[in-house]
């Protein structure tokens, strides 16, 4: 009996070490991407401003009302770009970490979730920045434009709107991954544990506190709806009942 407990403790310690290595490697890549994007961010911001149809090559209707806010926005974009760029690498590490403890149907489902959250979602973000958001601004200007009224735009606010949409998608994707992995590993057998509520509360609270001020009035609604939808998607996982007991017996019989 003592040897069985030692085997279980050893396996648990190995998992903790593997998880620590994933965090360490991801942090290194994240820091490296921050350095890379910091040299490219100015050109990318200028290019995006040119894509938006509100300037038409004339930047007189754009203004920066808070230099500190503009500097803070630049660093926020660098961090968010680095996080999105790190997502595909993080998905590979997470899949390698979890695949040995998953059954074939669970492994397939989780691989699809990782591909969607860490590859498709970043592509959706790129599409929104290049096509979706400029179209929104074009429709907005066409409905508000007047020959007798001059329109001036806060450049920082334009980026904050795009940044808010991107941040919501990133937190939404991370919530799906965390809850899905927790269910696969048997942590959420019933789906009603305190761990689940904590993840939902942390995700909703993070969005409420970090969504830009341009979303005031929709802050709580967007946060709750996006995170609850992530929870519903994670519940689609084909979890095998009594997985914790099966996994424990598997380690005992090694």
C-alpha cells in the first residue's frame, strides 16, 4: 500500500514539474515576442490607421488627447500581440502535457479545441482588425457625416475599441481551454465544483476590470455573455464518468 501511495505522489510531482516547464517556456517565448513586437508596433499602428476609412490620407481629423494614454495603449498592444503570438506554441505544450492522460475521443476533442482557440481565434482577430473594424467605422462615418459639422477622432480611442474586442476573444479562448482541460482531467466531474465557479469569476472579473472605457455600459453584459458561452462550449466535451477513479487505478497498476 505504501508503494502505491509513493507511485501516486511521484506521478503527481512529475505532472507539477511538467506544468512548471510549460509555464517557463511559454514565458520565455512571450518575453521574446514582446521584444520583437516593440520594434514593429509603430509601423503597425500607422498602417492600421491608414486602413481605417476615416482618414482618407488626411490625418487632420485625428488627435491624441492624452500622451500618457497613447503610451499605455502602445504597451497594451505589444503585450496583447505577444500573447496572441504565443498561443499556438502554448497549445502544443498543453496538448503534449495532457494527451497521455486522455482517451482517444477526448484527445481528438481537445486537439480540435486547441486548434480553434489558439489558431482560428488569432486568425479571426487579424480578420477583424483588417476588415471588420474598418467596415464598422465606415458605416459609422457614413451615418454621422455632415457638411456643416466637423468630425475629429481620438486616435487612442480607435485602438482601444479594437483592443477591447481582441481582449474579449483572448480571455474567451483561455476560459474554454482551462475549463475543457479541467473536465478532461476529471477535476470537474459534475461541472458544479468550486474550481469551475472560481474560473468563471476570475474570467468575468478580468474582463470587467480590463475592458477599455469605450465599452462602458456594455462592460458587464459582454463579460458575462462571453464567459458563459465559453463555459457552455467546454461542457460539450465527451467526458468519461468516474475518470478520476479510472486514472488512479491506471497509475496504481503501473
